[in-house]
C-alpha cells in the first residue's frame, strides 16, 4: 500500500473534502464559517461544499475573493486551483462574465498562468468575446506587475480575438505607462484616443501626482477644462490630495465645498485626506470640523480611519485631553485604537496626574479586544505606568 507521504497534497485534500461532515443549513452560517476559519484545509472544505449547496453562495463575489486571497497567502495555491476548477462543474451559465470572474480570482491569487489558461479555455468554449475579456487579461498583467507583457498583449490580442479596444482598455495601458513613470508615452497615448473621458484623464492626474510633477498636473487640468469634461469624485480627490501634500488644506476644503455645490458626491477619501492634511499642520480644530461635517453631510458612513487619524496626531502632538475624548469615541463606536497611540495617551495622562482617566480608558479598551489582540494588549499594558 502506498505511503500517505507519497500521495500528492491535492489528492489528500480531495479525500478530506469527501469525508468531512457538512453541518451548515443556511447560507449565512456557511458565509460566517468561511470568514472566520483560519485553517486553509477547513476553509477550502467549507467553500467546496457550500458553493455546491447554495446558489446564493455562488453569487457572493466578495466571499470568493476573500477565500482565494487567504488561501494564496497561506501558500495553498493547490486549494485555490481546486476551488476554481470546482466552479466549472456547478450550474453557472458559462457566459463571458463567468469566465472573467474565474480569471480574476486566479489573478488575485498571483496565478497568472492559470488565469491565461482559463482565458484560452473560454476561447475554446466559443464564448462571444467583448472588450471586457481584453480588459480582464490586461488587468491580470497590470495587477501582477507584468507591464512589458501587457503592452505586447495590447498590441497583438485585439486583432487575434476580433475585439477593438475602447476607452477602458486604453485606460489600463495608460495606468501601465504611469506605473513605469513613462508619462510622455502616457500623454501621447491619451491624445491618440478618440473617446477619452474623465476617467482617462484621472489616470494621468494620478500619475503626475505620484511623480510630484505639479506643472504637468496643472496642464492636464487645463486640458480637462478645454475639452468640457466635468470633474468626478476621483478628479476632485486628486486635486484635494495635491493641496494637502502642499500643506494647503484650506484650499482642499474649498474644493470639497465646490464638489458638493456641483452635485458631485464625496467619498470617505475626500474627507479623510483633508482631515489628515489639517492634522499634519497641527490644526486639530479644523480637522475636527471636517469630521463633524462628514457626519452631518451623510454622504458616507463614519469610518474608523477618520477618528484614528485624529487620535494618533493628537497623541503625537501632546494634545492629551482631546485625544482622550477621541479615544473614548473610538471605543464607543466599537473600534480598536492603535496600541502605540494608546501607549502614548496613557503615559501622557499619567504625566498630567490623570491616572484615573488613564485606567478608565484602559479598562474600556480591554472590553473591546478579542482573540489574539487580548494577549498582545496584555504585553503593552504590563509596560504602562499604571
């Protein structure tokens, strides 16, 4: 009888899949189990069986992405392949969208060869291809930093599969040039595009912003204006970020006012960049007002990063009283403050002879911690002067 050590890992996984029990009777129970399961083998088992049992499970894309990402990070690419191959046996309509979804799961897992093989399988399946398929392959190369291959594919694949590249495909090539810091080629390509939109120009704005080229950034803004293109949230955010980097957060806030007045809905980044900008220059009062405005505007739900940014900078600058209030609010909202900032707050309060306030916030902190975080905090707490 062959020794188990000689049986390939993938076959052992198959055996475990077929013998483990299947306890879940609802989609939500299976979803919760996948999200909380730390063991790759068990996660793969749950996923394998529940994607067969629940059509709702098969439609839940974030769960697929989460599972493949966690399996790949634990080095179990064999399980990623097993799960994706299993999807081909399930009652999915084998549409272009179905195949693209599998391609992107492989791409997210860093399995480029598998993604390309899946694309060729789609072609062999005689699926009607559109620009979406071309964009999927370009995205595989872009997301995995295979920029030279991306350019080669863009120059050859459209004619091979009978698909003409549109604005979305060109924008991916623009991103590739920007990642290479070849802004001249990106600019030339933009001017060759027949139907460039605000999204295409946003790519170049991001490229020039990362390269710190303010002159060319302004030139792109002029082109946008001359073409009569309306700013979207991304355009405004690039401009807001530039002002904040230059310590001109007041001007950034005026841009926020402008976008709201023009009916452009801000996202969380719009507010958070300005909050961070004011914090960098020590203007916590203005940062707090932007946070309050975010809550009042109601465009986005409150997010932890806004509060934690303020909290960290307050501690760093020795503003311990407002930092204490911010910390209490963070804990009240059931978030966990960064341990280092908590260390700084507690030490600062003790130096101010506010030991009881320090003890109170530490006790509230402990009530919010779970699992391994509890043990980690004990190490920090033991070193605190309480």
